């Protein structure tokens, strides 16, 4: 039983926000609510399926963070696999996020590793990443610990460091974006699902306004020595019916990415697969290369699109966000692999 402490006013405000979110999910079915409040021991059960589900701890100057790593079976000596980093949302942990997204199932089939850093409830009572707390520097401390976890996994496991992507939901999406804008050279792709872009909040109170879409997003400034055009491409997935994080934030994320890189929006495309929610897609391109893509899912609330049934923060009726995230990442891996080959071909032709 965890020790009860009196929370400050900002934490109680978050409690009210996510209590209303829990009631929304409860209305969809009592089984989802039961799963959301199961004892911690039950939540620690490994996700089903073949492969290794391994615990770990990253330790740095700013503290420590637990994580879980999924590794598919049959890794051969000398083989190097891509790595997908998955950052959970508020009210979730590594296990529940893995169960909801079913990313391990895709990793088993496509052969890549999945890292799930986990926020500590002592760092945030709701389990949210403190992406917004840039005034105190706490956000940057969490960025450093996530990088420590990535470094540890790359050192101890068969990871191809040139093929690393990061995805997140809600607060996890915002933390993923902050991670990439501060260290773009470390990642090949960024996927934000229902998140808020960096430059929109700098404190707890401003984060609450940003969630409602009431704050402007400031232009993103590249890291010194790194040009914005070299940032990894961005995929944004957001629900049109999201009442927790306003869909305005999804639009703001791709716009600020496009402005920083000089990309322009293309035509809107509508897609629908079977009986799943329809979606509208817009690509932002610079010199024929996709810099950012916005996927707005019709009727999707604050939930992982196409997630597992009976899981909190998961909508089984949406298009599969996990498949979209991996497909987006693999396109960037291939593009990066083709770039050196193309350069070599041009050099050979010039000689």
C-alpha cells in the first residue's frame, strides 16, 4: 500500500482532469475500469507472446527511471535490430502501455526491440512525464534519464544505433517531442499520438491551458550546431473527438515542424479501412521529402487508435496507430540507408 501524502494544488488539478477521463472510459464498459484499478502485482504480469520481457533501471545525475525492454526471440550473433522507444501516457505504466498498443506483437513479426521507459509516481502523482516543466529544468532531467535508458539498452543488447525511433501517447508524446528536439541526431523518426508540441507550455498551469488548446506554440529553435532540416520526420496522430488534449495541438505540432524546416502542406487525403474510424492525412514536404504527416482520426477520443480491447486509453475501433508508427519508422530507416548509397553513386558517376 503506497503512503498517502497531501498533494499540492497543481497535482489536485491534474487529479480532477484525469478523474473525468476515467469516468469517460468507465461509460464505455466496466471491464476497462476494472483493469485500470487492478493491483500493481497484477499489472506487472508480462505481456503475452514469445520473446523476452526484461526489467531495467537507468541511473543518472538527475535520478533514476525504471524501464522494460521487449526483445524478440531468435536474435542471431552479430545481428543488430532497430529500436522503438515507447513513452506511455498519464495513468499508465510500461506494462499497460505495451498491452494497449500491442507494439510487442509487431516487434515479434518485424524483428525489432521495444523500450518502455516508465515514469515514477514519486516524480508525478499521475504517472505523467513532466514534459512541461522546463522552468525548473525537471523536464530536461527526465530527457537525460530516458537517453540513459536508451544508451544502456544499446550497450547491452543488439541494437542498431542508426535505427532508433520514438513514439508516445499524450504526455508521453510531448516528452518524445522534447527528447527529439533536444537530441535530433539520436533518432530517425518521431511519432506523437494525442500530444502537445514543445514550445506550448513551460509550467504546470501553462500545461493545463495547452491541453485545452488555449496557448500558442512558439517556433522551435534548432539545437546549436544542428540544422532543423536534419530533424527526424514527424508523424502526428490525433483524435477529432479528443476532449482531454485539444486536436488543435496536433495541428500545431506539424505546423511548427513544417515552419522550422520550410516544408509545405499537400492536399488532404481521406482514408477508411473497413469499419474503423475514417482518417484525414496531410503530408508536409520540403523538396519532395516528407518532413511531417498529420493523421486526424474522425471520432477518436483521448485513446491509442486501434489499441487492444478492454484497455484504458485504448480505442479498438480506430485505425492501428502501432502499425502506422512502425511503417513510418521503417520508411525513415530505409531512406537513411539509401542516402549514403545515393551519395556513393553520385561520386562514382562524377569520377
